C-alpha cells in the first residue's frame, strides 16, 4: 500500500507542477529549487518502476498498475528535464519524438498524470489502473 500512496501522491504532485506553472512546490526549499525538482522527478520515476513490481492486491502484476506506473515514469522524466532546462545556458538536444513528449507536451503529460492519480485513488483495484 505504500507504493500505492506514493504513486498517487507523486503523479498528482508532478502532474500539477507540469500543468500549472504557478504551482510551485519548490517554495518550501528556497535556494534549492533545482535539486528538489530533480529529487521529486527521480522519486516519481522510481515509484513508477516499483509499481510494475508491487501492485494493489488482488491484481495482475504487469497489467494491474500499468497506467499509474507509466505516468509516474514519464512524469518523473518530464519533471527532471523541466528542472534541468531551468536557468541553464546549454540546451540538450533530444530526439524529436522525445522533444515533443517531454518538453513540448509536458502540460499534457501533467494532465494525464493528474487524471490517472485521481482515478487510481478512487478505484485502487481496477484492472487497467
């Protein structure tokens, strides 16, 4: 149940941060915003990976928590890339597909992440969620 809670929490937190630019979770740690965003992104992606292993019972191992795990991984990567692009002089070149998904589509990833978090919270044992 711990990974269930962390999955819902990080998907909602990262989704809100990616969707709404005025939603600042980093105000809790002034001067350490970039490090905090990287840590939250890594924690969200790690929780997504762990959701493939630890599912809400009774459910299938892979199919049971596929969408929360996938949105956690993609949202975490988007959040890390977003934090790395803040206040940097150098830009990292990405494949056009990944550029569209992680940089240009971060708002849509955030919306999907929040929707999956809310649905996963309401229906924890749904076969697809």
